[in-house]
C-alpha cells in the first residue's frame, strides 16, 4: 500500500552505515515512522528530503512491519536556520515537543501548520527564538487538548489584575487577592497574561501578530516552558542543548 503525502521530518535516527529511520509529521495521516534505505549516502535521491526539518512530498510504502520511504522530494529545507545555532536548536526542540503529542493516525494539519509557519519565521529571522518557542509551546499544547483557561480568575472571576498567578498544573490563574503562591503557581504581569490569551485564543492566521516587552518575553518563556514540561511529563535533550547555549562558557 502506498501513501502519498506532504510532511515535515521531526526526528531522524541513523540506522547502520547508510540508512535513516525518520519520523514525519504529515497533515492527514498523523505521525509516520519510516525507513529510508540508503538515505545517508551522498548520491541518494532522498538525502535532502529525509533530513531533519525537511518539509517534503513523500511516497511511503507500507511493508509487512514498517513503512519505507519510496521517495522524498524536498519542498523547503529552511536553509536560513542553519546560520543561527539558537534558531536551529529551537526548531529541533519544537519538532521534538510537537512529536510528543501529535496523533499516530489522525489529522494533524493544525499542528503541522503551526510548526511549519513557526520554523519559517525563525529561518527568515522575522521573530526571535524565545518568542517562537513560547508561542509553539502554548499553542501546540492547546491544540493537543491542554488548553489553559485564561478568561478570568478561577476563584473570583476578576478579568484583569496587575499581577496574577498562573497555575501550570490546572492551566488556570488566580488574581493576587485569591492566589496563594506555591511551586505550581507562577506570578505573571498583565502583559504576559494578554500575550498568553492571544496565543491561545486568536485565529491561527493572527497568532504571530503581537509584540512583547523584553520583561514579558522572559516571563512568558518561563511559564510556557514550565507548562509544556508539566503536561508532556518528559525530559527533552533538545531543550537541554538549547539551554546550554545560553550559559556563558568559562
Ligand atoms: Zn480572584
């Protein structure tokens, strides 16, 4: 059986000397894992189309136990990413994160579009890496069923307050009057709350259209990452690597 689809390579493992096992996020068939025989060979026609973060037109063949890549013709390889290690590492982590909860067989067009548009903006340097990272963390989790409820204080219904406490476990917030800060609760300013509401509730076409002050960008980065890690319950080596870049070497 053949499957013809576009998709983004979100994981790549080397198998032996010349083969690759790739994980592809497709629009209609969810996540497909497939062997790409000989794909590491410099002469192989599928070399570029099966590399990590390549967006390609695929033809897969379903064998007895696994899928195989018949052909992978690259549509976009996000060349601009390769010149900035922060942007490239952010894209690797986001691909890893989205792969964690992308459905195995169902439609995943919304997640694929989010990832493609975000990686495109990074590769063109139109948005910063922390901005894109926070946005994808919150939006991807929302698509996957972990949408926070940021309408109002979960206790008194207050809509806006100078500072609120966001609870990463429940995905709700309390105003300062109702909140009792603990380890699950992160204090955030009204600008950060407004940005989070925008990321979660706005139309997919408009999600990138907002600005952040440097302080709000930092606050958002902390809370979005904590929320993503809490709900995936996973440790990401790609995130460790990304963080190691910001630690000044001695
Ligand atoms: Zn309250």
